[in-house]
C-alpha cells in the first residue's frame, strides 16, 4: 500500500475526524473507503443514458419531445391572447 500526502481544508478534517470517531475507524480507513466507493461509481454516463427511453418503454421520438416542450415556451399564439383577433 502506498502512503500519500493530501492537503484538505480544516473543516473537512474536522468532519472526517467526527465521522471516523462515530464509526470507530481511523481517518485513513474512512478515506480508503471513500476512494473505493468513488471508483466503483459508473462514470460512463453516455452509455448509461443512450437508449434510456427505449429501455423504459417510452415511444416518443426525442426530437418530437423536444419540439413539444419548446412550443410551451412560446406562449399563446397572437390570436389566443386576450384582445387579439382570431
């Protein structure tokens, strides 16, 4: 195992010490667990997102969905506004 030197803000050290004390572990053990948990996270967000709608049964085309949402931003048409001509 390799030893490292890392600079952390005092507030983070205080928080880390409280957490280590609560869990009955060393500061180093808490940091090792944090690094392991961080490494375990799947960082391939593109692969996770690609095909997400299809995997959940959504049939609407992504571009059509985008267009539908953007038409909501336009507000009422000129003829729909109060006092406007139809």
